[in-house]
């Protein structure tokens, strides 16, 4: 049986690698080549163990196109965590992060766990358009966690999702759960 079940969303502009991050985390593979953009919303489940407890994440992959934004807003309401993704090779996707955060603050619960993710860190330095320091600065400004990932190589993908799962699990504990802990 599951100790904990949580809804996690992946949000951000179209083309930043949201679906690729989810597939890398869930299946350990990379969606190379051409694939169809997410239309509306899709989800997958992932079960993991934290402190000997079975944790089930329901991970929602949202469409990044503006025409689906109002649909995405409605899903913010009941999610526990959001991974907000931008593409480090696309400065516009980084610039749009502040709009996404504004939407999240307006439509999501006030205690939502938010993680800023700069994706595609496998790209060459010539392709990189957003510096690591810029991501760090923005995350500090909003007091959220930041890390860079690569859905292509798998760098930090498990770390991002597992850290969210651990944080959500920690938030779910009651004072009685702490009895007998060091």
C-alpha cells in the first residue's frame, strides 16, 4: 500500500523538454528525433521508496503552448509540486519563467513545492544562452530550488524528481510520525 500519493506537474514553454524529462525519469530513455508536442495534458505514474515507504507520484506533463495556458492553470490548483522548466539554449523560455511563476502563485496552492529546472545542460557552450548564474539568481529571488538537467544524458533528472518526492513526503509527516526519530 502507498504511504503517500502526490500530484506533480511539469510546466514551462513549449519545446523546453518537459516530456523528455518525464520519459527519462519514468522509463530511463530519451525521446530523440522528432515527436509530437503534448496536446493539452498527459500524465504518468512513478513509484519510489523513501524511508522504507512506498511513494507514488502522479506526474503531469503540460502543453507549453499559449493556447493551452488556461487549461494548465486549472491543473495548478490541486498539485503538490511543480517543476518549472526552461531551455538553457532558449533565452525567451528563461525570460518567460517570471510569467509562469506569476501564474503559479495565482492559481496554485500557497504551499506548492516549486523547483526551477534549466534543461538541456548537455548542449555546447556555444549553444548555451542562459548562464547557470542567471538560474541561480532567479531561484534565489523567488526562494525556490534550482538545478540544471539533461533529459538527453540523464544528468540530474532523477535528482530533480526524487528531491521533490522527498520534500513532499517530509511535508506530509505529522508530529506523530517524528516520535522516536533522532
